C-alpha cells in the first residue's frame, strides 16, 4: 500500500483525508516577549528623563530586546515544527526539530479531549489541549494550539462518526496563521 506525506507526517492509508490542520499559535510567543520590551522602555525613559543619559537607555533597551529574543528561541523552534493533523480516521501529531516526536492514534480510541485556555488564550483563540485515549498509553499534550476548540470539534465529530462508521467531514481543512 502506498504511503504519502502531508506537512511532514507520514500517512499509513492513502485513502485518509485531512479534516483539520493545527499549529502552535504565535500569540504566546509574542506575549512572552512583552515584559522584556516594557522593562527596556522603562529603562530608556528613566535614563533619558531622570539622568539625561539617552545612550545608556538605548543600550539597556537593546539588551532587553536581545533578552526577549534569546529567551523566546526555544518557543520559536517549537512553533516552526509543530503540526497536528486530524484525518477522517486518525490523529497525527509531530513536534520538535532535533528531538522529533511523532504520535498517532485512531479517532475511535480517543476517550476525552480537554481544552485549557488561559485568559489571553480566550482572547486570541489558542489553548493547551490534552487528548486522552482509552488505553492511556497514547495520550497527547499539546501546548498553545491555535483554534483549539475547532480542533476539539473535528476530533469529536470524527471519533463519533468513526465509531458509527458514517464519517462525513463538515468543513474544509483549516491551516491557521495565528
């Protein structure tokens, strides 16, 4: 049987069709850098207004921007190579660039999908997702997934239909840009 790849994930069955494609959201990445930038702006203002040393303030602002970028590098790498695909039969997840972790499970073996958004996650449509299987050995923990509620809906519809044998996708696949 011929195998095919989609978004770097190998499909076992050429008759499987993608229903939903999710990636990690960029919002937590950006929100994590904001405190560094605010500290840098405060240093610039204090150095400029209180001590009349604008050059020192600019150096401190630059140092804060560099710190923001350096501390976000692991999340940037994770964001670039996190793919979760829901097909009409299975759930595929691939995370990591160096330490690649592939997970696959049949939709019929999923017992629970928990979506856990933060306050900002509710505002910007991303959340952590925990997918539990009946066996318990194939559980998925996915962080900061964009359009998490849409993904849960696709998994639930697919799992229910797969168990009854009447799967019909509701909508075209979504590839979020967030």
